[in-house]
C-alpha cells in the first residue's frame, strides 16, 4: 500500500509541475513587433517584420515582407503556436527562452525566425 501511495504522490507532483509550467509559459506574452528572417521552400532567403497582437486568446499576425503583406490568426498551447494564414499548412512556431519564435511553414519546407 505504501508503494502505491508513493506512486500516486509522484504522479500528482509530476502532473502539477507540468500544468504549472504550461501556465507559466502561457503567461509570457508574445505580442509585439518582430524582425523576421526566413528561408523559402526553394532555398531563397527573405526578411521583414511581423506584428503580433493578442485578441482575447487569439493571436493575430501581420507579416510585411518586401512589398508583400500576409495575415493570419493563431492559437497557443504553452510555447507552441499554430498560425493559419491561408496556406494549406499552418506556420508552427516554438517560443524559445530568449523570446524568439522559431517556426516552420509549407509543411516544414520553409523556415522562419522572429526576433523581438
């Protein structure tokens, strides 16, 4: 019985820790203006700016790359953000400890780094 209780306490502690970590990560805002550096699926590079706004839990993205503008909306789960922007595949970013967002798009064939 003691072994069973020890396991339950350990499992509860791990789950509480995971929930606390996810809640802490979500509390850090990603809103603001970022410098974008990326690589297109054909290997060419690009740069621009991205503005991110949080509208009641929905993240609104506005990219400006040269004369082209793109927009999308996303959701966040901890440090992972999915942004639907009109393409078949979403942009998927991971928030790094530095505050940068590292992402892929075009089903992983394009790369993008957003620098605050």
